[in-house]
């Protein structure tokens, strides 16, 4: 989950590293550090606990000599508390080698004991320092950084991306990757490494993804990639689809506010090029083969957190349109219960980063058992798409705020496109039926734009509720996963207790939580498209209101039946039932953000969280 960047070139290395870390800070912000081989060939390091601003202040107070070779790191703590001493880089070979790490080295304890027995000492509590000392010991033996890496990686268990520099090899950065992301940036007289392309997109839009169990060596003029045994491997270059300005706030108060506002574009861009003459054809699925898709008898969606709620939402649409049964599973539970998978099972993984370790392991497990795999992903060159049979990219642009917003609506959009593509292949919808769903989908960007207009109303509500200690969320049908997502957003950002429930479950236990003044958000289904569910939800509202709950309803324009029973009604435009989630979630996102702001909290970097979870 940490952010890493490496650089060799003629630019000011401190500026390159700090700029890369600033764009990567969403991956972890417990501490940060850099290591640079200066122009005289001496290794200099600086590191500081806290957010990147603490390192910036440290460098201003105690500048280090610049050079043309360096590595930088922003940390999400796993082994050891977020302290100066546990911050990366860590040193080896008598402080001549510096190493940074993303991931977890699971067998660090016996390796540490081995090194302690040989007389080595340690300054930190981290597994990373064990790798640094081990690499330094091996460098003393072989005298070459890449060769030393090849010797030690076979001894490391777990997930890791390691970057290292050695002052005896100025102009060289070496990286090794297993089960953790690493990408190369190709420049003119300079080259880059990063945990994702945000690390270097300010300087180049040419990139190469590093594969599993590979080692990369960069200099200013060359890039060499081998496997762990030293055999050269072929790489494939790709162009980054966005520029550095997309990862900047652009005048917004926060990245989250900016990304909430970008949701109409996120949906529109995900639709672009995938609808022709009222029919959905997803180009990325054409090579998958219509015959294979037509033969699918079961779909399993694997994801975590917000992505799992996108999958739960899409389950309703896939089953209705394509007539294929769908299960939605949490990735980290999926492979540990020995699921039954066959050749006619399709596993769909959802991951904004494409690097979510739980989901990656679930995909590998499913494919090893003979299932086919499609990924829904927002990041080019990521690992999960490369491991899958096909990928549907969401084209939402970079999402920097840790709490996902535009990625969520883009994931639902991509899954709906998949559902309609599958329905066309299977013939489960007529052309007229498909055209009607497509028209609804194409109208969503404009309708989300209209929902954004309730911002002031939501802000006032959040300010009124700034001292609230618990909030409940209710929904039915596709409104249920939206209730879950609304609760998750509030937990992530405002640090208060929040729970989402299926409204029908109220009488089976959760109604005991209702006491006078308890705020309850209710995602109300349309009285037009869900005539059988709407009165049931209104009855649920009456049940909890009678017990003192304060009702905040998310309801479509013109729903008069809700008005007598809700203290606050936030209106969304008319939409067919399956498309309401794309609208109803937006006020819940804004409410969580505004409540966090009212409480004086950082909405972009909530405590204890990181954007990309690259460890199991």
C-alpha cells in the first residue's frame, strides 16, 4: 500500500522524488523519506514520520545534497509504528545502500535472527530493514546490485516491491517485484520507477509494467528487465491515458470534492466507444469470444469494500438482463472456503487500482481451478488485468482521495455494460429492450450532474449533524448495497458508527437500535418502477419514525408519499429502478464528506487507511 518512486536523470532528483511522492501520498501517509546519491557519490537520506509535509519541512530545515540518482517512499505502516526510525529508506552495507519497500515480507523474523547471529544490528522494527541488511550483505559478496537482488529474492516470502540504490553504483536504481505493483516510466535521458504511473506522469506518459517475479535496472539511458533467474524478459510499452493535471486538485478544496464533481465525466468516459446503434458492444470482450460468454452458466464477482458494493449492485442487473446467476464474494474470504468452480464459471474481479492483493489472489485461485476471468479496473498496466482473460477499463481518470467516489459509479457503469453485452450475446433481451436500457444508461451523466446541485442542502444537513455519534442506512433491492456504501463512506471519513441494512431486516433485529433522535438515511425506491417495494419501504419509515428516528430520505422527484414521514428529503431525478443507485449514492458521498469537514477531518487522507491495499 506504500508509494514508491525511483529516478535516474539530469533533473533535480529531490524535486522529482518529492513531486512523485506528493502524487502517491494517497497510497500511505504515515511517514515518508528519500535517498539520493549526490554529485560527489555519497548516499544522503532524509525521512520523517507524519504526512509528506513533515518531510518537506525537514528538507527545508536540513537540505541534503542533490544528485542524479534517488528513491523515495511514502508509508502505510504494517511492521512497526509510524516513527522516524521505522520510516523508509532503510540502510545496509555500512550505510552505503538504501532500500524502500511496498508489501510484507512474511519470513522476516527468521531472516532477522540469522543476521543478528552474524553480528548485524537493526535500528527499526520493520521487515524492510531485514531486506536492506540482507541485500547489503549480499552486495558485499557479489559487488553488483542487480545480481545481489537476484540472490536474495528467492529467500523472501510474501508480497514485495523493493527499490534500492548503492553509492558504489551511482546512476543506477534496481527494483524487484513479487505480488506488489511496479511500473517503469520511459523518458528522454531519464527513466523512472513507481508503484503506479502517478509517480512520474508529470515527466512522461510512456510506461511499461513489470511482471511477476521480475527485476528491473534503470539508468538514465537504459532499462533492463529480467526474471528472478536473470533471463531477459520482453516488455510491452503503453501510453498513460491522462496527464499530470488530472492528479492535481485544480482549485478544489479537496481531491474528494473534485472527484465527486467528476462523476458525470467518469460515467460518460466509461460508456464512450462501447455503444453503437443502441446496442452495447464492449471491444475488450470481443477477443474473449461470444461462444465462451454464451456458455457461461454462473458468475462470481470478487471484490473488497466499495468495489464489492458495486458488484452487489450489478448483480441485480446481470441476473435480470443476462439471466445468469451471480454470486458476490469478498475476495479475502473467497479462496479460503474451497469454492466450487468449473470451466463454465466466470469470475469478475473489481479493483480500482488493479493491485488489490486479496482480489489478485482470488483471481489466480479461480483461474487455477479452470474458471475464466474478467477484471473491472481503472488503472492501465495493473497486475489484475494482466492476470485475467480480459479487462474492461473504467476510464474514470486518477482517483486520489482514499474514499472512492467516481471509481464506484464507473465500476457500476462498466458492470452494466458487461451485463448488456452478455445479454446481447445470449439473446436474453430483444433489441428494443436493450435499446431502452442503453438510453437510460446514456442519460445518467446528465442526471448525476443534476444531483450535484443538492450540495448546499447536504452541507447544511451535515453541519446540523456534526455531533452525531451514529447513523443508520436502509435500502431495498438495488438500494441495499447503496445503503452499505453510504455507511462505509461515513465510517471512512467521519469516524463514527454507521451501519447499512436491508430495510426488510428491520423487524428481524436492527429496529432495536432505534431511539429518539436516531438519524436514519433511507434510500427510497421509485413508486413508478418499484410499485411493489415502494409502499413497503414507506411502511419501514413509519415503523422507525414511530420510535423516534429522524428520517433523511433519498427519493425521486415527485415522490409525495414520503414527504409526511421524513424530516429531510433529498431529491434525485427520475430513473429506471436499476439505474437509481448511480444517482442515490451521490448525496451519501457528499454527506460523508461534508460531515467530515464539519468535524475538522481530512477527507482525502482518513486515518489508518490507504488507497490501494497491496497486502493480504
